[in-house]
């Protein structure tokens, strides 16, 4: 039984979500291959070859797969599926885009967002916005699985797998037009060790930028936001943490003026240490906070900034 992991990378660097997905793959099988799709991505393939326990790295280079077109990724992966019993991808934006397409082409049910591998056909995944965990057993001969990276430890280094170049397909009916990428010196939300998140309480985009961002910069943190803050235009869409945003599990999550609705908790409750600043002592966020400060952020955040020096 062999497993194929599709690597997550930015063209130059392998993201540690790949290492975490390899950990999930190793719980299914001892034969784990990694596929790197991209253009000029040989450094990424070399990095993948060093992951402990990886048998072989497949490097598929082409314009369509480099641009992340789901049609091109699917057309590259599906012809190889005969050699694998399971295909695993990180449950990030890209993985959620192409995994269902690969599953549909293979005529199997995709298994999304697993947080535990019980056995080769049985997996645990959150449901109801993370309020319950369900254990599912798949009867499909081939499994297409998205893996919640925050639920798995990263596989270590020490491997010396071979790298094999394979043909990358192009998207038959889709043309890449353009991508507008946000450039930021801050860490990526999904990989950050510290996240400072702001909610509706901030009241405006100017206040969000004046309060949340300097604190994040002082801590070397990524910036997150509740959906209410995003919907109100205080913060961009890609800052959203929660059920319909990003799922994060940093070492430290600081929630400022966020009530703690279940849909927000679904995206951050696995953070190692949660700090909440909220002026309402009954706010639900305090039920999961390790450190709760009942205070107006307008006084608490400047005090925190001053204490940090
Ligand atoms: P509020 O609930 O309005 O809370 C603001 C908090 O700020 C309050 O607790 C208040 O006491 C506190 N406050 C006010 N002034 C101050 C002050 N001066 N100092 C300190 N504290 C203050 N939400 C998400 O976040 N992410 C999601 O992915 C998400 N997905 C959703 C999906 C669905 C299908 C649905 C129905 C909802 C979803 N939501 C999501 C929305 C969610 O239900 C909440 O509406 C949202 O999280 C509330 O955001 P908030 O805590 O910033 O605002």
C-alpha cells in the first residue's frame, strides 16, 4: 500500500505543512512518495527528498501546475493514481481546490480535514464547526484525503530519497490570467508561532491598523481577524481565522475584542496558549482562554506595548 503526498510550497521553499502531511501519510503506509508540482522547483524537490521516511520524490514541472490550476494538477496526478492507495494533500486553500477534483475524477468520496489516522481506512475529522469529532471508515479502494496540518507533528529531516522528473499536464480548458499577491514581511498566518487577532470591537480599519498591527510587529506575529472585522472592512479577507477562514494553531494566540463565537473558535482553539482581552467578563472567548483580561483594549493594549518595551 503506497501513499502519494502532494507538496505545499511557494516555488522556492517547501512549507512545513508538507512535513506534517507526510507524518499523516506514514501512519497509513511505510511507502510514501511526495509529488512537487511547479516550475523551476528543483530546490523544493530536493528539500522534499530530505524528509525522513520519503521513498521517492516526483517532480512535475509546467506552467499550469506552477500556477496552481486545479485542472492541471488533477490531469497530472490522476494518471499516476493507479500506483497509489491514498493521495494526501494539506487542507489549505490549494489542497481544498484540487483534492475534490482529483476525487471526482477517480470516482471516490474525498475525505476532508482529517486530524487523526486510526488505520489505513479509518480517520478522525472535526464536524459541526469543530464541536464534535467523527470517526469515518472509507470503503473506497483509493482514498483522496485532505490533512489538517496543525493536527500532526512535522516529519523530521534525514531522508535521502531519489528525485524523478515526470510530465506535468496543462489545463485543457482553463487559462491563467493573473494573480495579485499580497506582499508582507509578517509571518504567514497558517505557519506563524504568534498571532495577534482583532475583532469587531476595533471599530474601523484605521483603528485595526493602529492597534493590532504594531503589537503584532513588536511580537514578530502574524495578524488575524474575526469574520465580523473582515466583513466590516477593518481587515482583509485573508486575515480571517475560523470555520470559513484559516485554521491556525500557533504557540500564542492573542484575541483582542473578539467575542469567541463557535465559528471563530473552530479556527483557533487548538492554539497552545490563548490570551483574550475583552471588556465583557461573560464573553465566550474566556471559556477557552488560558489568560483572560477583562479590560478595554484601548487601555490594555497600550499597557502591553509599553511593558514589551
Ligand atoms: P462580536 O461578536 O461583535 O464581538 C465583539 C467583542 O468585542 C464583544 O465580545 C465585546 O465585548 C468586545 N468589545 C467591544 N468593545 C471592546 C473594547 N473596547 N475592548 C475590549 N473588548 C471589547 N466568525 C469568525 O471569526 N470566523 C469565521 O470563519 C466565521 N465563519 C462563520 C461561518 C458561518 C456559517 C457563520 C454563520 C458565522 C461565521 N462567523 C465566523 C461569524 C461568527 O458567528 C461571529 O459573528 C464573529 O466571529 C463575531 O466576530 P467578533 O467576535 O469580532 O464580533
